[in-house]
C-alpha cells in the first residue's frame, strides 16, 4: 500500500523526484511541482488510501456478520443510496462540490435506515430474532435496486452539463480530492479502526451459534447491530468523499482472507481496499493514454467478474 502511494505521487504524466518531494514536504516552493504535489497528487493518494481502507473494513464487517461472500455495502444498497442522494441534491437543490458529498452521506445513511426498517418488519412477521441474515440481504438488494432506479430517473432530467458531472460522481472518482474531504475520512478512520477491531473480535463467539454465544456471556444481537452500524458509517463516509467506488468492499475481504489462510481481518481488508483504490486510480488516470477513466470504472470492470466467480463458488459450496 505504501509503495503504491509512492508510485501514485511520484510517477505519472508529471513525475517528481524523491529529493524534490521531501523538499516540498519541508516547505520549499518549487514552481509547478509544489502545486501539483500538494494540491493534486498527495491529497489524491491519501484520500484514495483512506477511502479504500474504509470500504475494506466495512466489507469485512458486513461479511463477518452476514456470513455471505456477497455481503458488502456495494451489493446491499449503501453505495446506491449515496448516489441517489447526491443526484437528487444536484437536481432539486443545485448542489455541487462539498454539497454533493454531504448529500451522498445523507443518502447512504437513509438507505441503511430503510434496510434496517424493512429487515425489522420482516423479522416481526416471521417471529425470528435479529435483523441479519437472508432478510437483511434481500432488503439490501431491494434498496440497491431502488437507489439505482432513482439515479437513472433523475439523471434523465438533468441538463447535459449536470448529467456529465453526475455521471463522473456516480462512477466513483478521485478527481475532486481535497484536503477537507481527506480530513473528514481520516477523523472517522481514527475512531472507527480501533472500534472495528474490537467489534470484530467480539463477533467471534457469534460464529459458534447464538445459544452458545449467549452462554459464553456474549450479546450477539447487540454486537452484530453495532458491527453493521459501524460498517454503514465507514461506507457512507468513503462514498461521500469519492463517490460509490464499485466492488472495493466486495473485493477486499476475500483477497485479504486468502492472504491470511482464510481468516478475515479488518486491518488486512482495509489495507487491501486502500491498495485496490490506489492502483485503480493510477491505471485509470495515468496508464490509459488520453482515455482518463474514473477509478470506479476500473474497480467495476475488475469486480464484476469476481462477483460472478463468488456466485459460482457459493453455489458449489451449497451443493457440497
């Protein structure tokens, strides 16, 4: 991850030498290079790493709680809710820039609340406990479809200029990286990373079954709800800062688990998520010639076949 951050800052269409980079960090002004590093490359790399880490940790929490390889905020409507909130704010309120980020955050939280509400209602009808499992997954998929339909419907009514801006944001991009957005994500991560580690550790007894977990003194319902809530906050803040980067949360956990012999780790998932976003941004912005693509397009192109592969693996596991 650190190596990829160095590559993203130093290389590309405008290269910066390592000595010049440290001179710039030390406060020396180098015409052209100082502006490019401090206002474009460095905040872009740091925000990409921070948002990727948030998506990765969120994906690990979702997958651990819901025990499904396809359980991630990408699939369950959190990202779609953020996109719907941003596009709606653009159309109805004329929002732009930071306003889009806050609207995206509100949309993601609204989507999560709707999923929880539907899951709880279904729980009451079925007489079962908790808001997790298949009911939560189905509710999330439904909310994702609703969010995507909202985005398509509103974008059809936008002017050409606004539609282009909305298309870039909904694809997921680091083009609008700023220090203000980085500070927002960083503050959340400083609080959320230790909390995620503790919550993930507290989730382990729940894997033994609810009865045994309660017998061991655990409170699986409360812990699972806290984990999902924390995952929603992380995904919502990351999406508000960069747009809905497709499949980052979905990809991070299985890759990190494979590197750790099948064990899920929130820290490893966060590091893999950061690496994915940095690499996707480098490829899309610097390695395709004149065809500069948002990072979300690259992650989507990679994530779609991986999602199909996970579906096949899940089906084989069910048969066995």
